[in-house]
């Protein structure tokens, strides 16, 4: 049965949107008015790398699903079966988006986030976290007021994609075609919806030159609440280490310049996730990640945004740091990372760097040795 999906964010969101269109669903992308006009006129293009052959450009106009594009003011959440949050956390307070978020919360529709920064309602589903103490890590924590945690879940945004600098805003290129790994909802009904979408994506094919091709990037629903945390070790060991005091480096260099040090940072962060309740099998082994990082020749999006003058980015680095404090541990490398990001943000905002966020009271969890 065709489902109606609203996706906030026409850039990264168009990746999952394309896979849903391939499965025959209706997708509406929330974006600015100029981008909406472009997508209505020309559709979207997502370029997927395929093993052993040339990349394939998937044109939304050739897909069985129906694509639309709307501005935040024009989106009615009550008309959709699922809301996908595909923007960066720092963008949800933008013009019109804040009001749309309030309407989404009131609609009580299930929400699947494909963000690096986990929504606060999702964190409230994780046992043992003092979530109120984590609000300082968010650009605008009040955005999440009114959302029912049972109706919000998270998918690890493992697929890497970017908009080529010379391309129009309806074009996206996939760099690393891995899968969206979603944690379950509380409701069996909402989980059944995700499983239906998962099955449709699995079965979909795209015709190229008379050949029906399987296109990578799938949606995978997991019973574990903690599967999306698998992204945190990758972000700490790779993405945020692209940020240095005076410049940025590619993810590949951040990981492979000192592979054993990267391994220790990765395993420290994985241990933090397991301290919250994740099982080892919920996470990605370091060697598998390191192999994937060999193909990531660009700095992370966070680093590019910082050195492009952004005044706000997703602060997963700060979130992991604050959670570590709650669990009674810390990582010296992470302290350096957050310091570099703080300093660059302060420079972009045109004011002196502020002192690091005050350390909250430590909780009675078993402490692990700090990683130097």
C-alpha cells in the first residue's frame, strides 16, 4: 500500500526519499521556496556508486512513487503516515521550520530522525540518562517540547552523501552507500509501518539500459534501541577529528594518520555506548569502519560547515562528552575536539571563545580510565 511520507530536508533527505519513491510511495520534501520550485519542475537526481560498474543517476521522474516539494508553511503533518527528520539539528529553528515542528508534535505522527544528533525525545527512551542535563548541547532544545518520546525514533545516518559544489540543489551524490539502521518505535503499529517500508525498498529495482539494477542504501529496522548509537564512535574517531585548530583534514586522514590511536578513541566511544545499554553486536567493528573511511576523501560536513563560517553545527561531540561525564568517565582527545569546535564557532560568531560547558554532577556509574 502506498504511504505518504513527509521529509524535512531536501538534500540528505532526498537520499531516503529516492529509495521510498523507488518502492512506490509518495514523498514530500520540505525545503525553501526556490528549491521547491526547482524540484517540482525537474525532480531530484541522486547518484549512487555501484560495485563493478559506473555510478547510476536515479531520476525521480522515472520512479513509480510521486514526489512533491513544499515549504515549511505549506506542510500539513496530519496528511502523512510518517515524518522523516532529515535536516541538521541546528536548522530546525529556521524560518517556518520551528512552527512546522510544533505542528508535527501536535499531529502525534510517528517521526523517524536520520540525524547525527539524536532528538531529545529519542534520548528520553534510553534508560539511565539525565536528559535535562544534555539540553545545553542542542541549538534550541525547546524545539522538542511536546514530542511524545514513544513516537520518535532514530536511524543511524551511516550513508554518506554530499551535494557536488557545481550541481543544482536537486542533485545529491552518494559517497558511502551503507544502510539507515533504525531503532524500533514503542508501538507495534509504527514498527509495522517501518517494516513495510523496509520490505518495499528491498524489493525495488531501477532500470538502466534494459537491466533491472539493485540500488544500494536500505532501511533496516532493529529491535535494539541502541543500534543508532553505532554512529557515535565513527563521528568521534573520524568526523569531528577533521577539525583542527587552524585547518581541517579529510576523514580518511583523521582516521588513518595514526590508526591505532583512532582505534583507541573508537573503542572508548563504543564502550560509552555499551555503558548506556548497547550490545557489542549493535555497533560496527573498528576495522570495518576504518576500511570504509579509506574512501572518505573529504572533510566531514561538520568541519566544512565550521570552516565555511557556520555559527551553529550539530554538537554530537559535546553530547558524547556530557554523557561521558554522567557515566563518570572522560576522554582527553574528546576534550581537545570540543575545544577546537568551540573556538571555531566563537570565531565565526565574532566573539571570544566562551568557557567550556560546565561539567554536571557525576553519577554513580562505574568509571573507566580516561583515554589520553
